[in-house]
């Protein structure tokens, strides 16, 4: 009698995949903690250096450098593999923390923040390419779930941890401590790096070479996007004092952003062309829908429902907890197609944001509105991680870096554009913002989520 063939299902936290899982979790968590910690430590830093005017610059610097680093990392990872970009990202991360930790003036802090944006772009893309080359397709949803959770949870606990360290040891140890933790985190990744070194380089077809050449010519446009995003952020901070000039600068920056986006994003992304371009479209719309609301929700609760800042911050906790829950759910084994999970997430997000908008339009209970926001958080977790999985599924070993880069750039650009436009609306009514202002902002998020849901039907998954 012949023995039945083995049907062992690979597991992420056992066997050859354990080192990669632990290393990725450690590096992503460290990067996320640093990213979220700055918001808590920066007020103390600008006060110590008597540089309040540099607050906006320090916040905007990493966003600008991040976009250009995404473009560089995508090209580099596809041409030479992910390891060189990953090593440089880790080194740049360490240098950024040292610069800020030993800063004697605000220019050193800003330089460190620029390097932080570069390191985040390099690490994000190279890790995704490393996952694509070393993990079986069946394990990718679970890994994307873990990566998402490692970004969300620091949003909940990071500010508290940073506040404690800042108050008891000083803000410098927030950044110097990250350097200390980088060493064991990097050591965890070494087995996975050795495994990747033994993986043969993929064959490059004529189509791949043409795509690489096209992406190389798009790098200056990526730099233009970085400058435009930087300008949008700084202008939004000063719009109230210089409305006409600020408004004009925002319009110019948006035009530059639109022109550059056409050159950088995949052909067909603006029209949700079937396949990977539709993934890029959905990621841009979904990111703008959710983040465009989450930015203003604490302010809505404070001004319209008279919540204290600490109580209004509960919306951020709701965001983190339920986003992590949605991401965990999409990573579980199920019989649904990935596109079905994506559409379910976007449907939940659309309904959830629509319910949340009642906080602005009506006298609905805050907890009822936040229940809608919890629903939107689950939808975001389901859809965001699914989009990462689909990006890898619809790519091959020769273009996964550029596709991951384009997908993330679409999200960054759409989020920045949405926040700039809604921020302009709020700034023009800053003296006494009426409920309709917040109603328009939140309802815009629901409309964008609904558009993402419609476009999701144009995503085609490989079988």
C-alpha cells in the first residue's frame, strides 16, 4: 500500500521562515516606533533649541525624502536584489538616530529627519522584495498582516513610551535607544539574508530592461514629487497668516504633483486599468479616504463635542486597535479570493466613514460615531494588507521592487493632496469652524472609499 504524499502546510514561525519573520517584525517595529516617537519628542526638542519656527520643517523633511527614497529603492532592488538597499537603509537609520540623539542645534535634527525618511523608504521596499523572493505565496498574507500590525501598534503605545523616556531620561535616549536596539534586530535578519544570497538572480527579459530604463528616467520626477509634498506641508502650516500667497503656492504644488505623478505611476493608474494599475488606484483612494479623516477626527471631537485632548485621542486608539484586527483577519486562512477580501474591507470602510460623518452633521452620540470609525478601521486593515499581497502577487521577481514603490508613492501622494486640500478648507474657516466644514471633510473620505470600492472590481488576481 503506497503512503499518502506529504501535504505539510508551511508555517511562518517555524522552520526556515522563522528568522525572516522575526527579523522583519523587529526592523519594522523599530522603524515604526521611531516614526511615531518624533511627534511626542519634537515639541520638547524645539523648545530646548529655541527653534519653534523649525517645527514644521522637521515634520515635513522625512515625508519629502521618503518619496524619493521609494523610487530609488524600487529601481535598486530590481536591478541588484534587495540586500544592498536593505543594508544601506539600516545604516542610514542608525546614522539618523545618532544625528538627532547627539544634536546640538536644530539643523542637525532636521538633517537626521531627512535621513530617517530615506531609511524608511529603503527599508520598506527592500523588505517587501526580500519577502517576495524568500517566502511562499501562501505565507505572504500572514507576513503582510504582521507588518501592518507592527506599524499600527506603535501608534498606540509609542507616544506613551516616548513620553515616559523623555520625562525620566531625556528625549535624546528616544533616538539613541533605537540605535542600541538596531544591533540585535539586524542580527535576527542574518539567516534570512544568507538565504537570499543563495537565491539565484531572476532572468531579465527585454520587457524588464525597458521598464528599468523607463523607471530610471522617472527619478527626476520623483524628486519633483518630494519637493511638491514638502511645499504642501510647509505652506499648510502657514496658510492662516498668508492666505492668498499660501493658496497660490498650494495650487502650483498640486499641479507639479499631478504632472510628476503621471510620469512616475504605472500607465493606466489614473483610470484604474485592469490588473496592477487598479491596485495602485485603489491604494491611493483608500489611503486618502482613511487618513484624510483620521487626521481631523481628534480636532472634530475637541471643537464640536467638547472633548478634552486626552479623551479625543481615543480615536487614535480606535484606529490602531481595529486596523490591527482587520489586518489579522485578512492574514488568517480562508477560502475567499484576495480580491473579495479587498472589496469587503473597502465596503466596511465606506460604511464606517459614512457613520463617522454623523458626528459632524448631527448630534449623534460620540460612541455611535466611533463605532463607525472602528468599522472603518477593520476595513482599512483588511484592504491595506490585501493591497500589499496583491502588489506582490501581480508582480514577478524582476519588477516587484518598482511595483511596491509605485504603490506606496500613490498612497503618499494622494494622502498629502487630500490633507492639503481639506487643510485649506479648514484654514479658511479657522476662526470659527462650523460643523459643515468637518462634515465635508469626513464625507469626502466616504466618497473616496466608495470610489476605491468601485475600482476594486478592476483588480485581477493571478490564479
